[in-house]
């Protein structure tokens, strides 16, 4: 799999590779209790929590054969307002899993649906994937809408797949999209 990503313009927003100096904007997102209510990691308590993730996860991905990930940015100020990335690669089936998070100030504006559409196109036409998978926690209806808006098909559910920061187990619904099903615009 390629480990670099092309820059993509989405009108007022841009998708570009994550950079270390994005970590404070990521802290703003990851320290919000509501935004992080359906993630498997702890809500950030201090900026160094986000810095640790950048240094030890995102920026180390190329050495593990994965792209760093995309920063979803306001084009006018190059401010990170979200992240969308291929966080796991299954080489035996040439498949990658997408994850994303968006600053709550930008929810319900169609930004993540557009970003996912672009990332799917990159996955099939640039990274040459055969399959893309994505999941959402059972009660995360916003994420489910983003996934369905991008023509992913339900594949399976994983009962009690992860325990959140409140020790509550969540069922995850997984969806997939295959190259042969993809109809890019």
C-alpha cells in the first residue's frame, strides 16, 4: 500500500496529510466528552495526550505500511477540524478500515460525508484497494448516516466489541464497499 496521500480540495475544506503541528487542534476535538462518546480511547485530559497519539500512532504509520491519515482542514486557515484515515490494513484481502472524528462545531454540515467519499475514491483509485470497511457504535446514528450516504453495505455486527471510558460495552456495526461495487463520480 502507498504511504503518501494526495491533497484533495473539497470547496471550503481540504484533505491533506496529518502533520505534527496539528496535535493541538486534535486535542480540541479529543478533549470534548460528547465528541468522544463513541470512541474506544480515553477523552484527552491534556494536550500531551494528543501529542502522544500523533508521535506514536499517526506519524509512525508509514513505517508500518500505512498512510499517516488525512487532516480535514478549513482551507482558509489550514486548521484541522477532523481526521479521517485508513487505520488498519488487511494485506491478505487487500482491504483497509477507515475511521474518522470531527470537531462537534462542524457536525451536520455534510463535511464528513464528503470527506469519506473522497477517501473511498483515494482507496480504490490511488491505493488500489479491493475492499474498504468501516464501522460505527450501535447508537452512533450520525456515523451510520455518513456510512450509508457513501453506499457501504452492512456486513456484520460485533457484540460488545469495545468498552468505552465509562466501562460500557458497545456493539459495533461493520459495513463494506468492494471495488466492483464502487461507482465513483
